[in-house]
C-alpha cells in the first residue's frame, strides 16, 4: 500500500480497488517539537491528555478495503487541525493579531482554538507570550498541508465517483464518574447537516449490535472538518466518530490496553460493512 509520511501528516492509501472513502484523524498526533515544548509550563504527560492517542490505529486496516487513512503527526495543542486556521486568542500573543483572525469563536473563548491555551485538565499551557510570526508559519506548514490533502480527496472523489465519504475519528476521555448520559461512541453529523441519515444510522446500529452504547451529536456534534466539508447536497458525507478512550487505552500511561485488538476488530468489521455500502450512501 502506498504510504506517505512526513512530520506533518501520515497518509496511507489502498493499492487498488480505490473507493471514495477517507478516514481522517486530526488529533492523534504525538510529535512535540523541542522548540515548542520549551514554551510550555506543563510536563509532557499533562500535554498528552489532549491528544487522541492511537485512535488512528483502530482504523489501520481501512486501506485493505479501498479507503485511505490520513492522520496528523503534530500534537493538536500546537496546531489544532479541527479548527478554522485562524481561531486565535489575542491574549496569548506578543503582537496584535491581524484582522482576519477569529478571536471571538466559542472554541477560542474556551481555550481550545487553533493553538490551545489550556490543557485537557484546564491548566494554562504556555509560560511565555507567543510570536504570531512563528505561529503563522506553523499554521501554514501544518494546517494548510493537512487540509489540502482533504480537499484533494474530495476533488478526486467528486470527479471519479460524484461524491465521497469521510469519517473524522476522535477519542474522548472517559468521565471519572460514569453516568447513564455518557456513551462508548458519540456520532456527530452536525445535527443532520453533514451526512445523509443512512450513514449515521447504519453506523449507530452497527456499534449497538456489538454491545456498545451510542449517542448522537451530544456533546460532540462535529468540529470544523465535519461542518466545513460535510455537504450531503453535494454528495460529500462527513461523519464524526468519538470513541471512549477507556475502550482501548490506559489513559494514565498512554498505553494500549488489553482490549485494543477487540476494539480494532470491531472497527475493521465496521469499515468492511460501511465501505460495502458506499453506492447506497452516495445514491449511485
């Protein structure tokens, strides 16, 4: 299988029988450059709580079934690929930000814009004010390169198949206190705006058939990738999948747990099922 790996992203494509199907994992990057780490006040283990550790590995076999896998390399705290490029908090920078930056988005207000202000535990990440010139280069290198790949896939899907399917995969921390409101899997279709009902409903039924609890859109309806690229009217269907970390990961030490291969098998069987239905989803 063709594999293209850089410090920006890792791309895995099928050898043949290519289908209009992409798995995107924008938050699983584990690259923490030393020059950026030196700007932070927190230990690495604290910073890593924000990453979707190894979630892309659950979908590793997608290229065997005609799909492609695109995953980030850089940690999301330095450049979050599931945001608009310029969602930046002006209080984090030495200079005044350019007028094109979105400094008022809800994600910026919550400390998790394109460059995160706070960790997953709510602690301030950086000990120094940041240089916009430096961050601008980072965004140009990482954000735009990753999103250009997504745009390339969509362009090719439209030209060859008149549509395409993107799964944007994530993992969510398990709550300290389990409640009935929490689920193993949360599916987000931007409240029915980013994909057709068939895709989200078939996905929900499949996971439920495996004994997993499933919720839709609450609390995760989808981030920038889901809302920006998903457009069923143009036959581009994007579904966000959030997976509870406890299912496959020891969250304290960031190591795969004994359940990982069972969950990977469930995800592989899901990929087989959903890729076999691509014509029905795209109405071809």
